[in-house]
């Protein structure tokens, strides 16, 4: 019997995973090719979300302000149509200067002013605080005395006349004010103006508004200088009195 000879099997040893032979055997994928150079992923901060939230808040706040303005405008229009409000009016009736003495440093004066307040409204009542009345020369502005009107309630369609005593007792003035007053005395004519400062609130039925500061300015008064026992008088025919509301914001008054 003859022996059969079998060929030897050549076993292939396992190839290393990270070896060069394995790298040549399988082509690299795109992930392997670009993975080394791709930067690591870092999550971005939520800036866009925060900005969008801020923008939405600003937008809603703007809508709210516009809505409140529209509501206020509608309420004002309805109030005007229902009550037809008008501001009060003032007029100077007469002025009498019984004393006006100027020395080198001081001023002594005494004036009697008659002024009329008129409420033209049919449904609005004005409630006034005490009113300060100031008298001054028109040019330059030199104070010559003050007076007071007591608090009062001004009813609908009502006209009220007040007599105010304005005085200045030995008030010390600077040299420029004394020079201006003496110049007016030489001309025997005093250009005067009066200012009334007070606070007023409006009453409509059982409702009352908050107090508002107002200033009444009566300008264009030409007064004569008292001579001896004869008092000085003024022409008040062309005197115009303006009524202005005054709004105070922190330290400023408009």
C-alpha cells in the first residue's frame, strides 16, 4: 500500500487591527479621513433665545403703552363730549396805589387790587386753595409786594370778585432794582404785572380730580405814581390775564 501525502495547509496569522497591513486591506472611510481635522462640537450659548425673549417683552410693553394711550384718549374724548370743559377766566377790574416809597435800599408799597374770577362751565365746579398774589414791575422784573386770596369754591356759571391788599414793608432791594424803580418814578408811570399762583381741583358730581397747580398772569398794566395824598390809579381796559397749568417733574416746573 502506498501512503497518501496531503499538502500542508498554510495558515494565515491574524492581522493586527492597527497595523499597516490592515490599513491597506480596507480603504478609510470619510469619517476616518476627516475626523482628525474636524473640531470638537461645543454647544453655543442661548443668546438668540435670550434676544428673542427680550424683543418679545419690548414688543408687548410697547403694545401695552399704546393700548393705555388709546384708552386715555377715548376717555378724554368722552369726557369732553359730555361736559364741554372750559378753563376759568380772570380779569383785573381796578388798581389803586396808596403808597409807593423808594429809598436808597428799601421799598415800602401798598396796593389795592380788584380782580374777577369767572367759571363758564355748566357742570364743573372749581375748588381753589389759598392763592398767592404777587405784584412786580414789567421791565425789569422787580417785586413790589404780595397778597393772598383765601380758599374758595367756584360754582358753575359763577362770577366772583375779590379785593386783595398787596403790600411790601421795608423790603430790601439791590442797587439795580432801586435804580429801575427810581427811573419809573421819574417818568411817573409804573408798568406792572400780577401773578396768581394756586392749586385747583375740579369737581364733577361726586367725583373730584387731583389738585393741579395753575398760574394766572395779568400783564400790560400802566399805573400812575401817587402824588401827595392823591393815590395812583391804573388803566385796566386792555389788561389780558392768561391761565396756565403748571406741571412739576422732579425739580423742574413747566
